[in-house]
């Protein structure tokens, strides 16, 4: 189950990264982009934390 959660979260991060890369330069320089990146990094951290759970 932990591996499934990691897989799903990694897919979310991959989709978010693709979305971010498709945005305009103006968007990439915006506060919205900063918040989006922070959210994406939080999800990446959660994905990494799941790796530390013994199963």
C-alpha cells in the first residue's frame, strides 16, 4: 500500500511539473508560480517520507 501511495504521489508531482513547464514566462515569474512550486515540493517531500516507512 505504501508503494501505491508513493506511485500516486509521484504521478501528481510529474503532472504538476509538466503543467508548470507549459506555463508562460510571465506565469513562471508570478507569486502563483511560487506557491505552486511550494506545494509541489511539499508533495515531493511527502513522497520521500513514505520511503522511510518500514513495511
